[in-house]
C-alpha cells in the first residue's frame, strides 16, 4: 500500500518520463535489498563509497561541471550542469551500480528527484540546480567521468595527478566489485537451475 502511494505521488509531482524512470529504479533497488551479499561485496562497496567521497571532495571547487552543457542540444543543454548528467537513468544505474549502492545503505527514499515538475532532461535526478542526490547515492561513474575540459581545469589548479590517482583506485575497486557481484549472481542462477531440475525429476518419479 505504501509503495502504491509513493508511486502515485511521484506521478503527480514529476513529468511522466522522469516518474517512470524513478519508479523503475526504486523497484530495482527494493529487489536488490532482498538479495544476500557476501562479505567481499560489502567490503568492496564500502571502498567504492569512500573513493567516491574522496573524488567528490577534490572536485568541489571546479567550475567546468557547471557550464559545459550550456548551448548544447536537448537533453544535454536542458540545464547548465554537466553534459555527462544527460544520460539515461537505467544505464547510469545498471545492476552492478545498484548492487554497490544498496550494499552501502542506499534505499528508495534516498533516490529523491529534483523538487518541482521541472522538465526531464537526461538522468531522472538532473535538475536546474544540478544533481538532486548526495554523492554517496550516485553511481560511481558519475564521479568517475572526467572530460577533457575538466582535466584542463584540474591541470591548471595542480590537482590533476591527485584526481587521476583516485580515479584509478575507484576503477580498480569497481572492477573487483563487479567480479564479486557477478560471481554471486551466477552462483544463484546455477542453484536455481539445479533446484528446478531436481524438483522436476522428483515430480516425474512420482508420476
């Protein structure tokens, strides 16, 4: 009942396209919460979260990300924020990203869209004032994306080497997490197949 009310409120308050993407994402997050992850996944997810924070702190003072989309065609130019925020929500929040976020505590209520019914231009969380999500609830790719314009600014500030070092470590942590997550998914699928075949064989013997 509460989920149905939540979906209704989203549809009333947001443009249809954004509402549909947000509802679909929250549904996937709820499904991921029900999964049981191993300690290796949880530890790697914690590392990803920490490295996202470190990169975000390095990028707090940059100006490139607030203007690179200005003047671009829709949806990239829908708002002045970064052009990288104009991606498709489901692609930005793929299954691996959702799993990593869930393992560090992200819940449906944390995935809040921009306030008001502003036009949907790219990711469901992109609005006139930038991303509506705290960095810990964003996919790792959102802080990993460093375009040439941003690299040039970081170089001028003398911060490029530090940021690139953080990016390398984030990428490594993400790769290890994806491997661990996919291995668990594969094990789960194999177990379900074996259980189904076993049940079928027992049924045939009874018949």
